[in-house]
C-alpha cells in the first residue's frame, strides 16, 4: 500500500487515477490494503491499494 493510500479514512473524497468516468468517490473503509469506495457513477468498488494509488480530493 502506498503511503497516501494508508492515510485514507472513511468519509474522505478520492478519484481513481485512470477512471475519471467513475466520478468522485467517498472512502467507506480501508482495511488491510483493501479500500472500499462509493463512486458517483459506478457505486461501491473495492480497490487493491497495492495496484492503485487513489487521488485525494480536498476541494470538492
């Protein structure tokens, strides 16, 4: 898990770096390198933090 992914907590807003079409996502959980995110356009997705570095959004 990247350092940034390890800091993600429930309620934080993120974007997927290669799936702009998924829209803004809200972190639901971050347990053992598996991050569950509820994205605007695709719903709930479980992200493997070893393969994807989510991008935090602070100005949404």
